[in-house]
């Protein structure tokens, strides 16, 4: 795993991207990030105040930080969908039992029905209102989930 500390100007650019996509109040003041490169498309951004995950061009919160994740809209999936979500599958409409309010392109947290545990973070492929009306189809593109490469790599940090 490649590790680097990025400059304050690069950190400012990342914070600007995060602030544009994350809910108000979810982004603390950050001086610099230490970047852990998991592979070519996945990086973990760590500071004292914030841990985020960069997957391709999207920057989402790390699943190990429930206080930050609580500020994001969520969908709750039935227990039959948990295994698939934890293997990286997109979240399908039939597996969702409860919706938060979100727009297409928003970052969404995926929770399980029994315990309310946060299983994954992804990007909404539909507005919540449109998704509720759908009988089937993809609703959330899964970017970071429990037991993925990022989750395992974070244990070594």
C-alpha cells in the first residue's frame, strides 16, 4: 500500500469536492490528508478529523465513522439483500424496505433492517420518490461496503 501526505492546496481541493456533495455540517475543518492508495481506483483519505474513501472520482465517508454517516440520507434493506450488498452488488428496488429523502447523484448509506447497521455507502441512481414508485431496478450504486478492500486495508492503518 502506497502512503503519501498531500499538500494543503490538494487538501483544499478535496475538501471543496467533499463540501459540494456531502450534507451541510458533515465536513469538519481539515488541515492535511494522509493518502493510502489501496489500488489504482481506491484511496483512503485520513486526517485527525475525517476519514473518507475515494473510489474513482467519488469521495464518500468511511463506514467506520457512524457519527459522520448519520448525517447522510439512508435506505434500509431487508435481510435477504444483506449478503449481496456486503459483496458489492448494487442495491435493487425489491430489497429496499425504507427510504430516506435523496436526489439522484446524492451519497446514500445502506442499512440492514434488523439492527440498523451501516453496510455500505453508494451513490443514488434515482431520486427517492421515483425509486419508491419503481417495481424493480437499480437504486444505489455500491461504492464502499463492509469487508471490501478498503475496509480490510483500513485495519492495517
